[in-house]
C-alpha cells in the first residue's frame, strides 16, 4: 500500500453510528474515510489542500467516500465516487479550509 492520490476531499457526518473500524463516529476527531484499495484502517495519512496549502494528518477509521445523490445521501448499492479520494470528519475538514462552506476541495493525500 501507500502512494499519493490527488482528487477532491469532502466531509461527512455519521453522528451516532459506528465507523468501519468499530469506533463511534466522532465529528470532532481528526479522522477520515478512504477505500481499502488506497489505505488500511488505522493508517495515518497526510492531506494537503491545494487551495490553501495547509496540511493536516488524519487517521483512517472508516471506509468511503461513496457517491451521493441529489439529497446528499449515499446511493445504494454503495459505489466509490471516483473524483473524491477522501472524506474527512467536520473537524478535520475545517483545518485546511477554515469552515464547511466549501463542501469539496482539491487535495493531495499521501499514504505511507
């Protein structure tokens, strides 16, 4: 595993639900969701916003990102969204962007 991935980053919120790692989702945690093909659960990855130049490190504890319909809910069956390489918790998304208003930003993700 490992490598560099470029694409969009979004945020997601699953308050009250468990992540793929079995932990409860924590919207204030510095965590992320990535597909198994890109990184294992528990890995720490570096996310750099190409817009702001800011970098953060997050721990992957969930799987995703997944396509969303017009209502912003995941489409079933869940299919990976090819443009989005990582989903962050709201707290992690705010670090490089300054807020949730952008919704989607272009990033580079480095996986060890």
